[in-house]
C-alpha cells in the first residue's frame, strides 16, 4: 500500500486539513464523541441525530460498507445513539466489544473491575460533579464538570491500575480502567481483516488521546489519521476543527468517491 501523510509525530499546528479527494478503496474508522458528535456535559446527553444518521447512510453507500465507528462507549450505548442497524461494523469499549455481520465479540471482564468499580463509584458519590460510568468491561470517572478534581481522580486511577492489573486509559477529562486486550489500533487491524475491508486504505478520524492508537495503526497499515479539535502533538497526518468540519469533510469525501466511481 502507499503510505499517505507524514510518518513523524507532529504538533497538530503543522497539520493541514485532509484532502476531500480520496482513493475509492478508502475505509473510514470514526470515533463518536468529539468527532461525529459534540462533547456534552454528560455522556447520556448525546442521543440520536437525524443529520448524522443521514450522513452515515451516505457514507455506507459511497464506501460500500467500509465504514466503522470505533468508540470508548459500549456497543449498547452506540446502538442507542446511532441506531441498531445504522452500521454493519462497530467496536465499543475501545475494541473490547466488536459487532460485524457475523455477530458480536466481547472480551471477558477482568476480575479487578469489581474493586475499581467500588472505588470510583464511591468517589463519584463524594463529589456531585464527578460522573461514574460502568461499561461492564471498563469503568470510568469523568471530571469535565469539576476539573479541579483531576489530580485526585488520576491518582486514584493510577493506584487502582497498580493494584488490579487493569489498563488505565486517560482520555478527554476522564480516567478509565479497562480490561486488558484490544485498543482502537488493534480494532482497526481486526476490521481490516473483514472481507468488506479487504485491500482498503484506512482513514481514522478522532479527537481524543485514546484515538492515537487508531492514528498509529492507520499509518502503519498504509493510511492516515485525522485529528479533530484543538492543536496538540499527534500521530495524525491531518486536522479538522470539530464535528461540524468532520461532517462537511465526510460529505465531500463521499461525493468525491461516488463521482470517481461514476466516471470509471
């Protein structure tokens, strides 16, 4: 495969917007929060959206189903937001859950989750600004509504990581402890082995630190990453300002692929 973009980790201030004219064999791997949907004060505030659903339908048609959402959310939550049949391919909890036309794969939860669940839930009860989230295969504590609690949350999560053997995943104002195993990068590699993705050029689009694994995998496998949001050091090759810019770019890319197919 031809490698697109830079192989070096750059500051995102150096990154241009991605080209709208992309190869017809491209495959899209999309984060949800901060990418397809805006970040909201609480995770449950994100819900179904007609314009987003219509865009996903256009993408599936243009890219012949080579479209997947890879998110830190659970598959059940992704289905609530996107709809049960919106996508044939989805990966939840960073890839610990995966849905394809052949069925659903779920890792076995780590035994250390019980301890982490109790500790993080207790912390959330002590500070009403903290939001505890239980995804069965991981537990997280969001502090976006109380940023002064960041040090205490991260310190507690690091201690739990040492005690339990769970993986600590720091994201956008959240500390998450998850079952060891898949991440967003290995999820890209797994989905590229699906028949529908055979020979595809991977493009990973995401905003969070958890998406860096996806950017790295896309680059390693011949494609590239697109960082969404403010400037920061990243393995991505391109950058977009926010979800509105992502929607506009995806729409233009779908039209470009469709027109290329018509003229062939």
